[in-house]
């Protein structure tokens, strides 16, 4: 199979695995897709942006109205949480920001405090239970940082609260999507987005880039 065609097929399979909840991230989805097709991992694997393009195309073709409704709902819930946690300067990141969330996708927020315990105390103060996890991200050069992650929920909506030092408010870590600085949206920008026709849409950056079918 020609290399470009193989990568596109792997991206489409990886996108379906992510949609079905059979993989938790791009890396796992690509490895499972490679195993399914019986190809070696390496140069034949698509990059994460190619998988994202496949997700956008599949949602457009098969899940359009539901995906739009889900996106607007999750963005509205994200705004509620961000307003409540305003002291930590929250930023929306990930699939809910992109407009590519699945039914099982959590809202991911970056919070900023040099004392992660302050966020914990805020949750405990209103009796919100949470589980503690960790997340490591590159920050440039060969350096990585590890951040505490508070896993909780707002009603039926899962939340992933990543607590970063204040330095990362102005200097974001690098996203696993493409190795660039995280795309992020603050509460005022999200509130403005929710008043526009794009309230339920894929981010324009991705819509324009991936408007053609794979």
C-alpha cells in the first residue's frame, strides 16, 4: 500500500478507536491501528494532526448535529467551571476547545497556581470529590514538567483540572497534538465565542486546514 494512503487509513482507524473509547490518546490509537493492519510502527504512522483531521471528517459525516450540540453544551459547562475557578486564571484546552469532543471526553482546563493545594482546598471547601493524577508535558529543549491533575465532575460532565505554576500562564507547555504551544482560551474569550455562530463549531484554524476530506 502506498505510504500516504496507508497513513490515511491508519488515521481513520485511529479516529474510530478514539471515538469508541478503545484508546485514550493519539499514541495508543495509532499503535492499535497499526496492530490492526499488521504494519510496523515507525514512519508509516500518521502524525496527530492527521488523526485529528480524520476525527473532524468522521464527525462531520456521521455525527454532525450531535457533535455540534455536544460541543456547545461542553463549552457552556466549561465556562461555568472557569467562572467559579476564576482566581486560578483557567484556560480551556483540548478537544472541547477544538470542537472535536466525543461523548466520553472530559473538559480539560489549565489552572495556574504555585500552590496546587489552593485548588484542592477550593474543591474540598464545596465538597467536590476528586481523584489525583499526574501529567507530564515538554516545555522546550529537552525539558519536561509534571503537573498534578484533579479528576472530578460537574454533574454528568467529567473534568480534568491540570494545575500548573504561574510561569506557565504566559509560557505554555507544548501540546501533544503538534508539539507547539498549547492552544488555550480564557473565560472571557470563551463567553464571547458562545454568543457567536461558532459556538458549536470546530475551531476555525482546524476547519480551514482540514476542510477537504481525507
